[in-house]
């Protein structure tokens, strides 16, 4: 119907701007919607005004945001990775499987359907977003993974490795944020560790 009543009537015309084309389409669309039905009372416009328009609800106050979901496992440093950036969750969830919903502006972490963490989305790869309330008191749950343990292992491996491990741990706001990098080095140097 649109092809017959609008496109066919415009086929021999030339438009030099998009606004001129839109104006011509709008006029023909108004004509089409006001055209009386052949077998029913009224027109498309009168049916819209009588049936559809009263049932319409207002648009949502906030714009729709596209979101992606991802299943992740919480690392021993109680952070999850989302596109290379690490976000904290409550330390009690270490090694648990979570669902993460991320939009352009936010990252939300869910455990068993309940939201357990929410962060502003950041895009710096290899960086951490840590909320202090997610950290354990004196890192009780991670007593076996202390900076001293990592440094002792590195010292046994060699002075260069020790220097790298010390640098990783000292460059972070919290040493625990360097555990992932240190464990990667440990794994590469001694696969059995």
C-alpha cells in the first residue's frame, strides 16, 4: 500500500534535500492515513485516534541502553574481568561463577540472580576498579596469597623475577590487585606451582 500510495506517486520527482523528500512523504502519508476505508467506517487516522492513541503509554524516562551479558569466574583477588578491565565483587564470592551485565556506562555483577556489585564502566585494559567494601578485613580469605609469599617464591626463582614481582606489587594501589599478574608469571616459570 505504501508503494502504491506514496512511492509510486514520487517516482518521477527529483529531490535535492532529505528534508524536501521527507516533507513530500509526510504529505502523502497524511493523505493515505485520512483516506476512508472501502468496507469499514472511518480511516486509519480515526482508528488510531479511537483505539490506539488512548492505549499508548508515555515513553520511558530513561533511554534504552544496549546491554551484554557474560558468565565469569571470580578470581582469588575478588575481581572479574570485563573486556580487559577488572571489577571488584565481595571477596566471599572468590572462585564463584557470576553473571555480568555491562552497558556503555555500567557493569553489574549478579550471583544467583541477585546484584552483588555495580561499577561505572571503564575502558582501560589491565586496570582495576575496586570498592573498599568488597575487600576482606586484612584479607583473611587470602592469607595464603600474601605479597610476602609471592616475593619469597620470586626470590627462589631468581633476582630478576623477584624484582619484577616486587615492582608489580608496589605499583598497585592494593597489592592484591597485582596477584593475577604475579600468578601468571608463576605459572609461566613453574607450571606445577
